[in-house]
């Protein structure tokens, strides 16, 4: 039997940046129940069962299926990064406001 289910956990990026800079960690499991148990343990005991850093949210998905939660997290990350870049460019006055509006479609 292959691993068909995935536990997904979003952490505060101050504590875990993740592979894609979104603070999300994943693991695969043979059963949906196994994935849900991992999520429940992390909610109850925190990262590494140390009771210090707890997930923002947890969810279970089927491996290979669309994941709207992850899509939303990554979209929010992209918006945040674009806002930070816009603020940096405006602060440094590297690029005029008109160019920023066109570049970031705002």
C-alpha cells in the first residue's frame, strides 16, 4: 500500500520557513487517520513535541489532489512579498510610483 494521504502544517515563518518560504511542512501517510493523528499531535504538543511552537493551522489532503488551502497560503505569501518590495522601492525612491503601479498591477 502506498502513501496516499498527506498531513499539512503551517508554522509561523519566524520558526519554520519551509521549502518554499511559506512555513508549510508536509508528510505522507498510508491512511487518512494516520495523517489526522499527526496533525492532532502537532496541535497538542507543538513542534518536535517540545510544547513551544504550535501550528497556525493543520489539514489533511489526498496526495496529488488540488489543495486550495496551500494555494491560498502561497498567494498570501506572494502578496506579502510584493508589498514588502513595493515599500522598499518607494522608501529608497529607486522607482517612481507610476512604474511601481504598472509593475505590480496596482
